[in-house]
C-alpha cells in the first residue's frame, strides 16, 4: 500500500499534464470497485455520502465528513480528494481549523467552495471568499504543504451564472494559493475553454454530472486536466434502486432485478 506521502505526490503529478477522470464513490465498496477499474484517483462526494447516511446534501457534520474522508483514504491505494464543501465554517479562522483537521485524515487533496448555504445570497462576498482560500492555503502549508488545494466558485450551480465574476473569483483563488480551480456547472465547449484559458496555467476541474455529448477526449482537448462526476454515480445507483423498489411496491413485480449485478461479480471484485 502506498504511503500518504506517496499518494499525495502522485496526486500532484497527475495535475501536471494530460487529463484524468476522478470519479466520486460514496463508501468503501464503491471506492474499491472504482479503484479496481483502473481510475488513478478518487474524490468523495458530499451529496452521495449524505444520501447514504439519510441526510440531504449539506446535512453532514464536519466530524462525520472527516471520519468518512479518513476511511476512504485508508481503504484505497490511490489518491483521494475530499469534497470538503464550504469547510464547515464561514470565517477564515474556522476554515483554517477545518482544513488542518482534514489534512490529518490521509487525504491527498481537498476543495473549498464559496457557497454560503443561503439561497438568497449564495456566494460569499468576494473579499471574504478569497480570505477563506488564503486561510485554507496557510493551514495546508502549516501541516506540511503537500495536500492539493482546489478553489471552487459555485455561481453556475447556485443561480449566479456570471462568467466574468466566476473568472474573477477563480483567478483570485489561484493568487490566494489554490493549486486547482473548479467552477461546477460549466456545460459547453465555449464555457470550458473560456475558463481554462483565463486561469492558465493552473489546472481546471470540470464537472460532468449530467448526460452530455462531450467525452473525456473532448474535455481534454479543451485543456482541462481533471474531470469529476460529483454525486451523479450515487444518483445513478439510487435511480436503479428506486425504480426496482417501485416495481415491487406498486406492481408487485420483481423484473427490476434483471439489471442487477451478479453476486459472483461483486464477490470477485472484493475477494482478498
């Protein structure tokens, strides 16, 4: 099993060139299965984990998130990036404390977003948002500096799809110490290319969380270095579960099991 130092070094190397997909498992089983498929890195999904625990997205406590991140980091031999939401704090001091704790989990990277949790005022004021990234950077540096920091600007998925403001924020987050930039919600070639060019040479993460004509090859050609899927693998799994359960509950039919993965395949995947 690679050490935490090894995994963190590999995670940084992955961000130097090329383009890789970083899928989002929500428990140890899904993490190990994805690792077995050959993915070079993984990322937690705050939404997928929350749903598995019976909460809505954003309903998990910091303590629960830290335990989950530590569990996935320890169980896998590839780097794990933490979807660390808004850092479970508003003030920069709280961000620093949260990031310091996250750095002890064995995680290889983490992201801090600028969503406030308030739908009427969804983004932190610019100066505060930048200060939060600076605090995260300082906490990582104090812990050793080898955790990769991703700065997220949430406007496109929080009802504020302003490209100029998104780029302004991403550039500021880069200057504040973010190693990677991420604006979930970009969906067109033009949007992706605009952001990639604007923040170059910093690597950009693109969210592919809904059906799209774009392929990994397409996104790579646009210059993005990392692709994540957020909670969409979890939603796909929930889709199969709910469709099958509804057939039983509403029609008394068990035909939904026709698409189930054979037990033998899962047992083989997890055999030690």
